[in-house]
C-alpha cells in the first residue's frame, strides 16, 4: 500500500503543501478551521507524520530528558510515571537516565541529553552531586532545566519538592504522641538538603515537646537495609536506652525493624519504628511499617505541568524561578502504634 504524504492531503483539500505542513505543526498563522480539516483528512487517509523530519524543520525534538538516581525504589518510578503521563498527553516523549547516585554517570546522562537535543531536562540530583558547574552550564545554554525532589538551591532553577522539614517534624511528633520519648534517628551521611531538613525536623520536634536531643542517638551512613540493621546493633551494644526509631528512608527503617525482631524486641510495644517514602512493601511486612508519604504521583504531575507552563513562555529563564513545595503526610501503621496492639 502506498504511504500517504503531505502532498496527498494537500490535493484532497485543494490547498498548498506548506499550508498542510504548517497545520500539522500547529503553526499560529493557520486558522483553527484549516487545522481541523487537515487533521481530519490526515486521519482519514492514515497519514503518519515523520517526527524526525518534523523535528529538524521545527528545531524541536518533543523529547524531555529525565535524570533519576535510581528506579529501584518505588518513589522515583512513581514520580516518573506521573511526569510521563502528563508529558505524553501534551505530545512529548521522555528519555530516562539513571545515575546510580554517581556524579560521573549524572554528567554522562546530561551530556547524552544535550547531544540528543532534548527540549528540556528534568533532574533529581545524585547524592554525590556537587554538580553546580555542570547544571550552571546547561542554564547558560538556555536549555530549560527543572529540579524535582532533590535540587541545588544555589542555582536559580525552578523546582518541585516536598517540605522535608515538616516531614521530619511530623514523623517525630507522631512517635512522641504515641508515648515514645527516647527516639533515635537514622539518616544519610550524604550532605543532601532532603536529609538535612528531615534531621532538622526531628531535632526541633524533640525540642518542642521538651525531649533532649542526643548526638549519640543519631546514626549516619549509606541508607539501606544494612544501615538500619547496624544502627540497631550499635544502640543495643552501647546499651543506649531507646524506645523508637525514625529512619529517613524506608529500606533503612525496614533494616532496623528486622534487627529489632531478630533480637527479640517487640515492635511496637517496646520500640516503635517509622520510615520515610511510603515504599510499596511497607504495607505488607509484619508489623506493617509506618512511614511518610511524599505524594509521588502528584509530584510527577506537578513537575510536568510546571515544566510545560514555563516552556510555553519563550523566555524560560526570564522571570524569578517558581518553586512548588508539596506537603507530606504521615501514614501511621502498626509499627508505631502500640495502643492498636492486643
């Protein structure tokens, strides 16, 4: 079967080739009625647009590059799902690059996006990132850039994040209101704003409720199961009195929970545990894991909408960068609610 071309549509409507081409590319000089007629005819004749040729003509690829540290956690995969849904609905495809928390891989991914001439980049920076200079170069090139979840505050770049301070405060406050008074905190050794803010919330919640802050009750390392397990072993080996744990990440909280149960500690009757991120497994372990939800789908959708709104304005960096901050909320389950036991 012969492939339908723009010339076929033009002959069918008795208009010029350029009129059809501009209508298909939504050119403002073409009337709404003509665009509608072209699109209807294109559909009827089963015309398939050559997107590569179209992008070369328009200078736009209709592709957005997305940088994530990892898709191993449901957090980032869920955020990307929200972004992709909105971007696809608006005619964009996505290129996805995982950094594995490596700044070298992060720079490689960004370089790949630039070579691919993406229409913009949406990024959550790696935990190794001191990428101020590299991201600054992207801004200088006038390539639209937007941060989500993890941002470099020193750069004047739009962002969508959650209120990590509020999250840390409310997670700790939840434990306090359940009757726990000696709360340990397990967090990342990386100097990332998200973890620093969760720690600040933890510390100020203790202060608000008149509980002492103790440096030896804070454990830092590479977040994950092993850090949670090792932190509990240290608490027990050093005979530090504790009755609750707030871990700044769910896998770390899961490691702590496992170690407590293996050592015969009753959770939550003797020790309460709360994590962070609302990973999918948390609802299915025993006892089910309390956590903080970061509104992942909403974060992805808000990120994509903000990006589309800003790119609609031809001067992307011409105004004060917009920062959307979402509110997290505590998901209270059995691991932190002793009164629900029995």
